[in-house]
């Protein structure tokens, strides 16, 4: 008989494995289908340069915007922390307002 307890005792762990079904015929059909699709797409695109240029996308210039946003965010945060130490909790409200403006500008695409 088990007595009630405040502590939960660990129980044994059960090992459960679900066997997978292997169908060699279906796998062979899928492999052949993929080979045929690859041959058809290769025959349609004979020009190597067009396939190569589509493989590598152009670099985006988003990195500069992100670094500027991070810099502004760090400056606003550090100024608000120093302002809180000298002026009090009113600076926190200003920080929240500036943070809301930064997020709004980020969403609109100006930052």
C-alpha cells in the first residue's frame, strides 16, 4: 500500500520504438522519378550562365541599417540609464516613448 507523499518519486522510463515500413519498390520509383525530372530540367536549361546567376542571390544592403539601429538603441538605453540615476523615474517614461518611436520608424522602413 502506498502512502500519500509531498514528494514525487521517479518512475521507471519506458522505451517505445515505432518500426518504420520500408518499401523498396516505392523508393525505386521515387528515385527514377527524380532522375527523370532532373534530366528534363537540365535539357530545358542549356545555358550554364543563367542557372549559375540564379543560384546566388545579390547581397542586400540591410546590414548598414541594422547596425545604425543597434547603435541608436544602445545610445538611447545608456542615456536613459544615466538619466535615471540623476533625474529619477521620469526618464524611464521618456525612454519608453523614444523606444516606441524607434520601433515605429523601423517598421515604416526609415531606419
